[in-house]
């Protein structure tokens, strides 16, 4: 069924968190709001869909989102350093992505051939309601590669017709700016990969 919002019909179904979480666990992609930009997501094992849907270069890694820092750090395949925990405690939930050394199946799925994994705990009640049910998700911004990032459910659905969205609609107004990305250097310490709205202190 086509779902209408305002005067424009949505080309995608809108489902509540429980229904959408089941679809994600069954292998579907999904669209949902965050505190920065809307996300296009799959379960980590289905991450290859995201490069295909976005027409995204295969050498650009994805970000893992989850409902808690404990779940995110458990996906690294290595014990977290004190500095990583300290930064996470300051940054999360919020608009900061931490890129940390990682190994194992999740890292390989989201960053094939790489040795790191981007992690984020969003400050969005809607996103967290889904992530608590779905488990950790491979995510990327909801736009075709090279096109402007979608800022609303309508814009996201127009770029990815048929991909189910998180209900209710409309989504809360987000910041409209991508997250800050900071990475842990091999020799220790942080470096800014992408400056966003929030910059951690001392970097």
C-alpha cells in the first residue's frame, strides 16, 4: 500500500520498529532517521546490498550503529583500549563516529580488506528503538552516491523506492549534517577524518 504524507505519496511502506526489525533480520534493507542524516541500513551480513543500492564505490566502508556502546565494542573483535572507552563515554549517544582497529566477520563485511571499523551510537530515540530490536546494523547515509544527502523520509524514499521506512512519519527534524569522524592512529592518539557539527576536545 502506498502511504501518503502531505500531498506526495511515499513509494515505500512505513513499518513500526518491531516489524522493520524482523525484515532487517530476514535480509531486507531499511531507512530510518538519526540525529544527523537519515540512514540506509541492513544487518551486517547483508551489507553488500548497501554498496549496490547506493551505487557506492566498494572501497568506501560502512558504519556500524547499535543501541549501546557495549554492543558496538563487542563487534571489534579486539579488546577496547581505555582511550576508546573514554572517547565513547564523551561522544555517545551523539553525532560522532569512532573509527577503531577491528578484525573479524563484522569488520570484513563493512570494510572488506580493511583493518578498522566505524562505530556510532546515535542520539535518536527513533533509531534506538529500532536498533534495540534489530541488533547492530551496517549503515550509510540515505542517498545515491554523488547525490545530495536525503534529509527527510520523503527524500530518502524517493531515492530508494520500495525500501521500507521506520514509522511513524514524518520523521523528527535532524541536524542535516553528517557525523564527525575521528580515527585512532596506529601509533596512538586521534585524528579527525571528517569534521562535523561536534568536535571532540583535545584533537
